[in-house]
């Protein structure tokens, strides 16, 4: 088992190193062109350097989540938070020097890669999600820069940009997608949804030209920007209320590979069906919740206090049931509501003394 684990670690290391080598080659090709532009921008950059104050650094250190894992440098968030007053002056100078020279210290860019298995077939290296543990100090630095950048962008950001914006979440994305689909279905138009960068194409009068052209533009844009579309993970969902016999749409092809067409798609943790119903999503949530309630009963048999049982339910079960609830709860059927109500009643029975 030890030899097998070591072999898998070596294979994963070589697999992830391939992406780094590809990125290095791309940067080498573009370095000659960027060098000319950087020479012209040198004077402008010196005149417009963003300055980080010591107060901002101190506040960033004090807001660090001490439960987060440390990076390769071993410096924990607990140290930064406890010694914020002493460390702030030193790192303020380092951060500002980094901005002035347009360079990030090498120790800040290092990370520890932890592969997390996502789905079946453990032998396939692409089924492991690489989770990077980076330096906590670098995260603080990134937050300071992010605040400055986002404060300068609201007027030019796309209104459909929901990530990394205040008062926006994945629930807004799902609600907007659902609303867009229903709005066009009300006007008796078909709706295509393809995800690998969340592309929505609308079909009018059974004419797929605009939709296919949009997918082709996405494919070309990815190639021009050195991005790889993983066709094996890309799915196509036809949204509409018509029967399957009426859907004689041609197969979608990306990079010469046909895209799998599905009836149910998992988008941001929510199951979206071709008829925009939520039965599949509710059934999935209920099934997971009942499994957790079994463990709740076991904890009750161990005579744990009600406070602990409630905490367990909130963390393991309620968090699942309320995920993106504003996007789907208002449109579920009476049967689905009853299934959720049964769960709530079972929870109260588990907590009862």
C-alpha cells in the first residue's frame, strides 16, 4: 500500500507538472512581445503605484481565519492575527516594494498541492481536483489588491458577473438562468444551455445558427487565449417543454469531439432538468438528508445534549437543504414540499427527549 501510494503521488506530480510546463512555454513565446510593452509602461507604472498603508495590512492580518491551513512556509493564520501589530510594518514595506517592482516574492508563490478525488475511476488522474494550500500572507496581500481593483471596476463589469462581487452569490446565477429560460419559453422559443463557461444560446423558429455560432466563437476564443476546453466534462442541456420526438437538433461538436447531451445537469450544486422542474434536485437533497438523520439518531442514542444534536443537524443537514433555496423552493411541487416537511418532523422527533 505504501508503494502504491508513493507511485500515485509521483504520477500526480508529473501530471500537474505538465500544466506548469505548458504555461511556461506560452509565457516564453509571449515574453518577447510583452518586453517591448513593459518598457513603454515603465514610467507610467512608477507614477501610478498603488500604496498599501500599514493600517490596511494590520486589519488584513486581524481578519485572518485562524482555522485555515498554512501554506508551504508553515506560517499559520493564528501567528499573523496574534502578532498583527508587530508584523504589519515589516510586511507593509514588502508589499509596497513588490508593487513598485511588479514582482511577487518566490516564497509567496509556492503552494502545496493536495489532490482530492472527485468521482469514480481513481486510476484516472484527471478525476482528482488539485487543492492548493498557499501562503496565508499571500492571501492577505491578494485581498488588499482585490479591494483596490474591485473598487475601480463596478462601472465596467458585466452585469452577469456574479462571482467575486459584493452582495452576489451562486443563487443569483441560478435564479438568472432559470428566469431567462422561462422568459423565452413563454414566447414559445427553444432554449439551449451548455456549460463549461456557462454559455446560454436561444433558438428561434428552430434555427440553431446563432447558437452554434456562439459555441464556435467560444471555442475560437479559448484557443486564442491558450485555454483548453475539457469536452469530456462539457454537457449540453436542451431546455423546453416539447417532447423528445420534436427535438431534432443536431449534435454539438467541440474540437472535433461530440458533446454529451443530458436531461439533467448539475449547475453550481443545483440539478437543473430539461423541463425546469425541481423534483430531481429535491429528491437528491432529501436522500442525503435522510442519511444524515440516521447519524443524528445514533448521536441521540449516545445521550448527547440537544445543543450538540442541533449543531450537528445545522452543519450536516440544514446546510444541504437550504443551499440556493431561494432559486428553487418557490417552484417545487406539493409532493416535494411534503418530502421536506417529513424531514423536518423527523428531525424534531430525533431531538425529542
